[in-house]
């Protein structure tokens, strides 16, 4: 497989996952904010912070308010982490590797892109945004199914798995970090449980969480989302899946590594496997997550360096001058 | 009165009707099925087809429209119909033509016998922009230069089919023909129940076979070389790569080492024996041609010249589809094959020759003037539809660069009923069949019918407001011997 192709599949899956994460965040917060009296804008600020874009947002809009925050998160083409931007980038990557995907997969991504564009043009009409966000979530599941049942398990599949699970681990850890900061010291206040439930719901974990732990408890939610060994969307589980995919690319046996990316990811995944929530609390959730984020970013960087930057390739193509192929 | 009966021929040759209300025999079943659906239903389904084209991303980019990227290629749902007898003659004519042009290319880059025998003027051939001096003395695999050709055919008022131009460099559009057929089968099952249509889905397999036949390797590595996702035909490149199951490579994915081409992959370099390149000659190799090209592969030309890799099409085919050389193709066919051309040329005036130039300049308002190396409907003047000012501009250009222009009488191209706001109206069409040459020759049954959607327009190119139609070669319906008599019995009693 071409390095360029591997890269495009990796990024396609990362951006799809990111679009879904942001869509979930927005969707859950839409519903939650209706149950909260006051503090609504604060909740939106937390969502914008989760995507890591609080600074550029404040620069453009001053303070966080519901309307601008929604527009910024959902459709804003200038926000690279808006749902629409992520879908656009996923589609651009898919477009360059269309011959590696089942045609239904390309069509699903393309249809999602076109529908979001149309939804964005409809503006503020009631129900449009909710329907669009739901479509993003469903498209994520549809693509999971399409790729899982049709792609041969070659490097393309592994790179796609790697991208998806690194991104999911990243998004879930951010979610816990930001919401934890917001909720810290609010125990006992009305709406506290509701908010933690919303956090679990944003990560698609609420039903499974309830079945395992019953009542809502901030620490338990954090534990479930970060460390649970059996819940497939937990950070620990995602890292394990990502690690397996990464090792499969080079055929490295479990417990070994053949390059810096494998070493970094293997070590991080193992650390999480042997971490208990008490260890996290002892250090402090925020400080622990901060350190985790840095290590995860380093893993992402080493994957790029190891696999996608060809040693002596010519400089990347700019959109070329148009006369190069005088189409007949 | 319904739209089919109200349809007028306006004195043009019509591809579906002999006379108003009187279908051509091959189109009869189709028209009956279409009429049964009615115009409103045809339009509804046309809407569905367009939505599907957009969803599938079957789009092209129009140069010079910054925000108009990715338009769908407009599609009209009434298919063009060709009867089998006529098609067989056209198919033979196309094979004959491409065979002769391949012999011509091999000859002019080697012995130049045809020039020595003064069948056509040497300076005309050697001054062609498509003539590559770098190719002199070379002999590609199988002595074939053009493996994929897309020849444009038109029919005039009298029903005679002519070759309008030969596209021997990187002809595009075949993916639209294949996708059109897929969509038609899905949206108009009634049409296919009514008539027996020659399938065209074999194209990717035939193309791959032709490409593989250019290498002696048992399982040659074949890739499609694209300029990248910004190219107007990128959709087609990725479609064909997907259909053939080969890698879609950009210049940066390939490199040359010891005269061999390698593909950079995550598992290290892989050998490449055949490249279906969709990049113009000029941009293929910065060492051999334009040094500033970032799209090509340094050293590729030399690797090809020394036999290390096959290129389809070979560099240098442009000389044979130069529109001034085109004028001599009937003589070229006669010279190499001792046969008369089966499909005639359109009468062509070469502006380079003084007497012909004078005739052209005197009759600009009646003629179509074309730049010899342009394609895609760019750089042309349609005399009867031109303004005084446009004619003056073209006259000046012709006088300044006579070698760059040819002219042809304006043909009254045949028409086809086409869905428009008011119902059905006639629109002019052409036809581009695709001819593959490898171990053997193969022609798409039918090809891509392009239609000028603007009322009265004669320019069918997609970049100039053209659309397309499905194209049917209709087979005579004859009772077939059942493959399995027991099943046939069941099928017969079922109904």
C-alpha cells in the first residue's frame, strides 16, 4: 500500500471519529442545557473547551453564548474542529483513496457531506441541527459496519482502526477532563448527577455505565470512561485496540516493539491497563489527564513520522497549474 | 397531444425518429416504454438520477470556476440507440482507423516511409506540437503507441457518420458511459425489459487485459498515474483504478531506479511494469520535458525508452491526433492497409496550405475553425453562431499562426429527443466509442453519447454546457436456446 494511501485512510477515520465526538457533545449539551436553570453558557464554554478551541472562539466572539457556540461547533467552516469541517476533511481524504474503499463507504461519506452542507444552508430552522447531528452519529455506525464487513484486513484496515481509536481515546479523555473541571466542587448541587450522566451519554456510555455501576457518581463515571477494560469506548480499551492495529501493520508480536510509535503506544496502553481510579485521584484527575494527553500526542506524532512522512519524497503537491492535463 | 407526438425533427436527422411519430425500428420498443411512463415520470426519475450522480460524486471540475468545483455531468435519460448492423460497420471502421494510426506512429518515429513516399508533407508532420523528437528511433512494446483511443463520431443531415476527431493522448469520459448504464438499469428497468442491449461493463476488464499485455511479466504491476485530486477527470481516474483493482498513483508515489519504476509502499518499493498514465506528455517527466512539472516522475521517459516500463498511451501519440494530420487519415489508412477508410473524414481545410487558407478566410461565417492541438471544445469558432468581432479575431490568429488551425464546414449534427422544461426537444449529439489495443483490439459497444443541451448549440463538450446519454447497441431479439431446460420450463409456467 502507498504511504500516501495509508495516511489518507488514517486521517479519514480520525476525522470521522472527531466529527462524531463533536456531534455527540453538541447533541447531549443541547438537551442537557434545557434541564439546567442558569449556567447554560458555562456548559457551552465547557463544550468548546473540550474540542480545544476556546481560545480562537473567545478571540472571535468575546464571551461564550449558546447561539454562536452552536454555530461554531456545528457548521463553521473556519473552525477546523466543527462537525462540518471534520466531515469535509474526512471526505477529502476518502476522495483520494476511493479506489480502496467499497463504493458504499465513499457514497455514505459523500452523502453525509452533502447533507450537512444543505443543513448548514438552512440556518436556524427548528430540528435541522438535531437531525444533522443524528445523521453524523448514524453515519459513523454505518461506516463502521461497512468497513468492518468489507475491508480485507490489510494495512489499510489497520491504519483506519489506528486512526479511529487514537482519536476516540483523545476525545474521551478531553471530555472527562473538561467536564471534571467544570463539575469539581459542585457535588450535591442540583443537576450534578444530570451533568455526569450527560458526560457518559456524550461518550455513548450511559446505558452500559448504568448496567455496570447503577447510580450516578462522578468518580465512577470517570473510571468507566477512562479505565474500564470491557467497555469498547473507554480510553483504555481504545488504546488496546489501537496498539493491536499498529503492531499488526509491521507484524510485531505482543509485548514487543519495532519502532518509536509502537514503543510509545505499547507503553501507554500498558500503563492504563494497570492504572486504578485511586491512582488517578491521588495525582488529581486534571493533572493525570494532562500528562496522559501529552503522551498520547507524542504517540500521534511518532505515528506520522514513522509511517507517513516518506524519507525523500518530493515536496507535497500544491493544487497544480491547470493546464497540465489537456483533457481530451 | 402528448410530448412524443408533438416532437419535431425540424429537418435534422434524428437518432430515434424516422419522421414525426415514426420511430426508427431499433428505437421502437424503447420509445413505446418511454411513452408508457409519460413525461412527468421521466422527469421524476431524471431527478433521481441526478441526485444519485451527486451522491456518488460522479462529478468533474470546470477550469476557471473557483467555486463551481465538482459539478455533475448533466445526464439525459432517453438513451441513444444504434442498430447492430450499423454498429458492426462502425466497429470495423474504428479498428481499421486505430490500426492504421498505430502503424503510422511506428513509421514516423522510425523509417518515415510514408513521408519519403510523400503521402503527406513531411514538414506538416514534423512541425506538429505532438511530434516528440525524443521518441525517434523508439519501438514500444508490441510496436503499439496508442492503446486507449476515444474517437469522436458525428452524423450529418444525410445520415452519414463521419470521424470528427481522433483522441489518441488521454481520452476521457468512459467512466461516465459505464456509470450512466448502471444508473439507467436501476432507474429504468422497463426500458431494458423492452429491448435487448449489448452490455458495456466489460470495459475495465478489457482495459486491464490490454495494459497487462504490454509486459512480458507473468503478473505485471500495473498502476494508473493521475495528476491528483484537483484534476478535472480525477473521478474517472479513481473509478477506473477501483474497477481494475490497481493502485492509483501520483507522481510522488513512483520513482525510477536502475531503469526500473518502483512504487513507494508501506512495505517498501514494489516493481511497476505498466503505467496507464493520465498525465500529458509534457508533464510526464521533468528530466525529459517540462522541468518545472511536479506531477511526473523524474527519469520515467528514459525508463520507458529503454523498455523498463510500458506507458499507455506511449509518449508522442499527439502527432497522430493533430487536427491537420487528421485531414490525411484516409490516405494513411490506404497507405498502410491498402483499404479504403470505412468511416469517412469530415472535409477539412488546412490553414497552413495557402489556397485552403484563403478559402477558409473567405468563408469563416460558414465554417467551424479549430486549433490543431486543443480539445475539450476550447479554442474553436463556430462560424454561423459567431459575431463579426469573433471572426476578425480568428482571422487574425489564423494569419499569424496558420499551422495551428484547420477548418471544417459546419455540419448539421444529428439530434435526439431530450427532456427540457416544456417536454421533449431535439438536441445535437455526437458519439465517442473507446478503442482498446493490446494483444487484440476491443471497442466499447456504443460509447459515450454527448449532447449539446443548449438549444441549437453544436458544442457537446462537458466544459461547454454539454451533457451525456446512455448509448445502446440494440441486439435483435431472437429466441435463445435455454441453458437449463428444466429452469426454462419453470420460468415459462411461472408467468
